[in-house]
């Protein structure tokens, strides 16, 4: 069975980031199950948190240097970024 370090050698950062984008989209498109009351509120809150978390990582720039994965996320509004987007 391959070890953790073996898996890191095959890590495709672009594919990893795309999976987070796909997950964010899936959460956004997830239908609301037939629930009501507090359970419905908790489901909606969890979906919002899931979307936010996946979207943040989906917007990250990933870099792997000497075994250290760095994700850079610019949370400034687009007009405040140097690249305008």
C-alpha cells in the first residue's frame, strides 16, 4: 500500500483545486430535502458553511515546495486586488 509521501509525489494541485470548485458548485445546486423547522435551519446553515469553505479553497492558488503545500487565498474584493480579478 502506498504511503503518504508516495501519494504526495502524484499530487495534481490544479485537479485538487478543481475538485473544491466542483464541490462548491454541488453544494450550491444541492436540493433541499423535505425537512422543516430547526432541522431545515441546520441543513441550510451547514450548506452555507460547506459552500463557503469549498469556494475559498477553490479560489486558492496552490504551490508545493520542498514538501510544503501552501494555499494562497486573496479575500480582498476584486477591485482591491492588483490583478483586478
